[in-house]
C-alpha cells in the first residue's frame, strides 16, 4: 500500500481507526480506492435509517477479516466522511488487508 493509503489508517489503543468516505447507493459494495485521505467504501444500501452505515461495517469486517462486532462506527453517522474503529487489528495489518489502490477517478498525483 502506498503512503497515501496508509494515511487513512492510524493506531489507537487496542486497534486502529480508519477514515472512510462513504458512497451509498452504489451498484456494488466494496473498497474502491482512496478519496483524498480517506478510504472510499461503496455500498448498495441507501443512506436511510442507518442501512448504509451497517453495510459499511459489514464490508470492512469482510475485507479486514475481522468479526463485524469488532468494527464500530465512531463518528460520522450522518455524513459521507466517517471514522471507523477496528478493535484488535494493528494499522499495518489493516493497511495490508485493505490493499488500497489509487482511485480510477482521481488524477495521478492527487491520490
């Protein structure tokens, strides 16, 4: 992972925190590169009644190979920019598992 990708993951006691840029209502769910200094996570759920937030937690748990209960939305419940805590996972391991690639819709050098 590039140093840009690593900037979205930081260490906290007991795990790490990931800066997320949510894209609700997408055609498919998954990690879709970077959006500035945040991990872009696309989900098919609409941004209604917390459905997109719940799907973001499931997507990150699957990609990071952790239990969904270890992934907690810490901030940004009503915003595209979110902060997600992952308990029991070191930042280096999270970065490797995320395998963040440069986003296809961001010009080179800006991601």
